[in-house]
């Protein structure tokens, strides 16, 4: 198995390049993002459970916690690099080789093969939207990204009320 | 529910005080520690599954990912402060109030009420041991802590072979 | 005596948790706060001396410079932790054990047993208010804290003109 | 033209992923690397000029200073990502689009089309070797990388005496 | 020759004191500034070439890339220190001793002895103006500096249209 | 009076250039150094008091806490800059203008006009020696500086036993 100590240190020292490219000082790292997705996915799962949808909380948290692990090997390159590759296949390969016991969870998320994976994929985009809104309040030019994420999130019809809740909490000026 | 954005930022900006008190520059944060525990617990669960012990991987990862969340509210004070309080009860209170949907997972870990919780409690100490060994290699005086953690970890009889594996990988000079 | 090198490094690497919990990036450390209290207390003492109140400048600076030393041992936990303990007694114990030659100065400040201690206690709160106002100007949600500190500071009747001076300089929108 | 302010901030905040993956705390950024290549290439050019080889100093410095600019757009991903793409073509595209006035300089370096470009390509690898040696002295496991770079650098026959000079200065235990 | 590794690390860890004195958190380092001057001078040279003025691009980039190297030895002190010394002579001495092969380039810039040096001197001030404007947008009190730099830049009559371009892009509220 | 908030932030963000020039990552700031001098001077004063020498503890702490304040205005330039100026007169001027109420304390230290000032001047050098020894243990090349400071400290005959104590505690390999 791989050296998880440097996996952690790489993820917790790698700034997300989209923020850097918008001038953000002290940009969110990949590991901080992963934790935000985990907490967000957990809140969403709790809410859905309250609403009578039966969601396995442990699975939601687990998938969210590991969904970006491949970036410890691949790094966090710009959009243009990802678009040139079948990025998701590359990630999957890394999982199979480095974290075989977690590869199935990755697939749930990446290909949204079940509800758990779908919640995490939604939370992943939503976490980025929330962060973009916070950065915008601090004076950084992240509105473009916020708007484009908002559109993508609206495609998740059944989570519309959840999207509304977080947008009204974190992204006042958006909609 | 609480503001998870500042929960994340607090955890990812709070250095673990034990490292600071041993002079470590750029000390591990609480959120980096949590991720290390998560990956370590996942590796251990995978190994135990291979050995025929049936462990729910999602639960292990989920519990590990959230086990230190209360520190977003409580901070990460020195040993002396924890010893004066029923620290675990205080943590539990915070979970009930701020993360009620995660409180059950916290209890598994803190009171080791089931195998999942026991694995995470073991991984929590082991992650700190591994970090202490790495810091020691970089020239920091962390041997005392490593030795005391090693003793505590030896109490987990059935995980002795797992302890051996990680000690031989990360803590050559220890035993 | 204790290892003052790690005392310094701990204090200068420990962010004040209240700022983290309000999302402040690159939050003020305990040692930066101590220095601010020292300079502020010095300015206040100079002013009082001008006004004919006889203040020992050296004592004011000395007490301010050391008033938070116990946090090198205790860390800087959240409000909730402090409220559960007799925090000031815990601090005093640490002083007696680790910095016995400074324990008397600590008591002047903590129990406001003389004018010097009272000035430092006032400057301690005022330094936090000033910082809150600066953070607010940068876009962080610290108004609640500013307002609550302002109230506490108004209790120092005889320093009202001093409070006015700093509020008009740093906290325009406050009163 | 592109926004050079965020170009700079991205390059000066992007840690080189190879160091992170070897556990280096406070890893060299892309912009610090670029400056090291610039100074190194300048020293080498000065030496070659002394030896009677006629090198245009301005061109060497200019090419070195800009050789990694494309990473402001592409980020600094892991080796595996670069190997899947025609990375150099991707870089060239970015240059043509974002820095057309610098694209020719990039080609000199990337395809080693002239002596200037060859010196910079050599200095690029040498700068990484020197850094690896320094990290190794601080306790990080970078010997593997140092050894593999050393081999690549030995392929530049005519710069062998230069390689010797820097290896004896920075990498005592290597050869 | 001097140790260029610590030259780089010093420049990339030295914050420019003028920003610190205006309260900027995570202030621009000397090496980030140098890179900004380099890119800016390159853009300006490209534009002038388009306009029919014949500028040697390599020389402009080279001079910009090295213009602040002396600060690796001298540090980056406050204005008051520079004004007490013949700062430019001190810089020149450092260049002659530590970077003799670059001393001529330094003189072009410092004494504006030719068009290349003049472009870099202009870009040096313009880079600081642009940064001041960005900091101002984030809430820092840097308008005074922006205004004073703007005045100095207006003295370069023949670059007036270039100044206009960058001011309208980065410093909306200024003129 | 001056803006003490930016005084603090400047001092707590300014790395001491001598460490940078020896390659130290995360170098000690001026404000961390000031705190170390304060604690060290306090320990020395306590010891001298025990030995029957009558030292005013408050004065020792006060002088140490403020002795480097002028660097908020002047910055922390390299040795070469200080040697070209009457640095101490420049510092004194800054004190008179910006911190007139502290100028007398500065003079005690800078010109060692009394025992209090002499203790702080001794502690200032000793703090730098201790830090040099710690950096040396972490792998940085600071022995030259340690040795030169040790010689200067030996000139304080009456503090020889104090020097011995700290050297045996922090600088094993030195004498």
C-alpha cells in the first residue's frame, strides 16, 4: 500500500488552482474542500432522512471523505488539463492501484451510480459554490464560477429545496 | 445547524498543540490529522476484511472522518485542560447540539462501543504515533510521545500485527 | 525552569480560536495579541501620566507582555471550555509552576488588584475590539464580538475617554 | 492579454507536487523554482563566456525567467498526468494564446533548439537536483529523485564540469 | 560566487515592508514582485514593438528578472532607511561583488541609461501601483501609495497610453 | 501617535533576514524574537535576584518587550545596511518620534546605560544564539553565527555562569 502520510500532506498542502487563478490569498486546499464536502453531504443526508428518503449516513460520509484522494497522486491541475484527458478514468486507475479498497466508493461518486454517489457529487459542486460566495464577499472575483456552478446544481431537480437553503444562507446576491 | 464553512476553516487552521509544544514548525492541523486517521482506519479495515474479520468499511471511514469535529467549537487545548474536564462528555455535548446526526458515530469511537469505534480509536493513536516518528526523523524531540503512544497501542492485543506493520514502516528506532 | 523556546513558538503559532470561528484567514496569534496589548497599554499609561495620574510605565508593559503566557501550556481553547473551568485559577497554577517569578504580575492583571493590572485588563479587551473592527473592514463577520466587547469596556468609567479615542480611530461604524 | 497579476500569484502559491509527495513542508513554489533556474542559468552562461563560448546572457536569463509560465494556466500536476498528455504541446498552446510574445523563447527551451535553450533545459534539471539535495540534508527522502536527475544531467557531456561543480557544492553524498 | 539557493529563498520569503506597514496579510514577496515586473515589462515591450519602437525583448525580461537581486543581501528595509543611504550605490556594490555578470543590467535599470532600463524602471513602479490597487479592493488602506506612484508614472510622457491601459484595467477609482 | 495595529502586524510578519540567508524555512519573526528576549531576560533577572543582585523585574521585561519596536518602521535589513548607518541613532530617532514614552527604555538597552539595559542587551544576543543552535539541530548551517555570538557573549564576564547554563541546555556541541 501507498504511504498515507504523504498522501495527507500532499492533499493538505495543495491549493485548489481555480482559487489561485482568481487571486485568492490563502486558498482552500484539497483536504479542506474534502472535509467541507463531507460535512455538507452529511447535513444533506440528515435532511433527506428527515424527509423520509432512506439514506445510509455512513456511506455518504465515507464516499465524500475519500472522493478526491486521487489528487494526492495526480495533483490539482487546471481545467484545461482535465478536459484533455479522460480525467475520471485516470482517477479511477489511481484508486485501483493505490486505494483498491476504496475504488468502489469512488465509482459511486464519479459516475453517480447510486443515490449516495449522487448526493456526494451534488455536495461536491455545492461546496465549491459556497466557497466561491464566501470569497466573493471578501472581495475576490469569483462570481463567474458561482454562477456556472449554480446552473449545474439546478440540474439536480429533486435537491432544489436543498440548493435554495444553502444559496440563501451563503450566496445572498446570487440568484 | 451550525455554519460548516467556519467549522472546516477552524479545523484546518488549528495546529495540534502537542506538536507546537515540541517546537514543530508548520505543525499538523486537526483536519490533516482527521484525514490521516481516516486513511489509516480504512487500510486497517481492509486488512481485517482480508483476514476474515467482517468490518463495515463505510462506517469505519465515516466515524474516522468526523471523530474530531467537536474541536471546531472547543479548540485543541493542552493535555492539562482536557484532564481537568470530562473532555469526552464535553465533546459529546457539542456533537448533540451541533451535529446531532453524527453523535452516534462519535460515541462508537469515544467509548469504543463496537468494533468500528475500536478501530478508529486505535487508528487515532496510531496516526499520532506515525506523525511523532516522522517529526523525530526531521529533528524534533518527539520520542517521549512516541514511546507513550506505543505503550497504549500495545494494549490492543488483537491489532498487534497491525501495530508491528506500521511501526516497522514509520518508526524504525522505536521498539 | 521550562523551555522558553517552545513557549515562544507555541504562542506565536497558536491562532486565537475566536477569529478562526469567524472565518478569518491568517488569524492573529496569541503572541501578536500580546504585543498589541503591550503597545496599547503603554499608550494608555503614557496618556494617563500626561493627565496627572501616576502610572509606572515599566510595570504596565511588563504585565501586558506576560499576561497570556499560560496559554503556551493550556493552548487557546474556545469560550465553552473556559466557562467550564475556573480558567483563571488554572492559569495561575501554570504561572506558579512554570513562571513563578512572573506569577505576581499575572495576578495584578487577572484579578485587577491594582491600577496597573486594571489598565492591562482594559487594554486586553480593547486590543480584541480593535482587531475585531479591522477584521470587519476586511469583510469578516466580527461585529457581534465587537459590540459585546464594547459593552464590557464601557464598564471602565474612568477610561471612557480612552475608549472613545480608540473606537473613533478603529471602529467607525460601531457606537 | 491575460491578467498577469493572477499569473504571478498562481505561480508563487503553487507548490511543486514532487516535493509534497516526498513530505516536504513549505515546499518550493513554481515561481521560486523559476527564479532559481534563472540565477543558475545566468551563472552557467557567465562561466561559459569566461571559457570562450559566446553566450547571450540576456537571452539565457529571459528564457529561464519565463520557461514555466504555462503552469499558471495548467497548474503543476503529478508526473503521471504529464505522461498521459503531450505536455510540451499543451504548454506551447498556452504560450501561443496567453503569452504570444514569449512563445519563441519557450520553444528554444522546450525543444532545445539552440544553445540558449539547451542551457536553460540543463539549468532546469540542475535546479531541481540542487533543491533535492538540500531537502535531503533536512531529512526528507529525496535521494531517489536526486539520483535520477543526476543521470539525466550526465547526458549533457559538454556541461560535465559544470555539473561536477554544483554537485560538489550542494550534493556531497551523491555521486 | 554566492549561494544562489539562499538568494532565492531569501527573496521568496521577504515580504515587501510597505505592504506590511499597511496591514496587508500575506503580503507580496520580493520575488513575486520581480516576476510581476518581468511579465509587465514583457507586455510593454511587446506593445512598443507593435507600435514600431524596436525593443529587445530578451533584454527587457532579463533586466526585470534580476533588478531586485541585491535585496537578497540587503533585505527590504523601510523607506526611511533607503533615504539615509545612497541606496542605489549600495545595490550596485552588491551586484559587483555577488553578481558581477549581472551588474551591467542592473545599471541600465537603476540609472535608466537606455530604453530597456527605462521600461523596467517604469514597469517596477507600475507593478507596485497595480498591486496597491488590488490590495485596496480587498479593503487595505493603500490609496495614498497608489496616488503617489501614479504621479511618478505620469512623468514618463511617452508611456502615457500604457499607463492609461493598466490604470483602467486595475485601478478603476484612481485617476 | 502611530497606528499600533500595523506596528504589531509588521513585526509579526517580518522574518529576521539572517535566518533567511541561511536557508531557514519559516524563519523566526521579529516579534517572536522579542518575546524570546523578554522571557529570557525575565529568567536571568529572576536568577540574579536569587543570587542577591537586586534587579527590577518589571523594568527588565518592559525594556525587552519594546527593544526592537523601531523595526516596525525601519524593517529588518541585512548586516551590511546596518553597518553603513549609525543604526542605533536611527532607531533612537524612530523611538523619539513614534514611541516617545518608550525612548528612555530603548536607550537603556541600546547604550547599556544601566544594569537593566545590560541584561536585555545580553539576552538579545543570547536569544539569537539559542535560536541558531536550534536551527542547527534541524539541519540549517547556522554554526558560524552561533560561534560569533558566543564570543560576544563571553565578554559579559559577570554573566558567564548564565551563559554556561543556556549553552549547555541548547547548544551542546558548541563550546
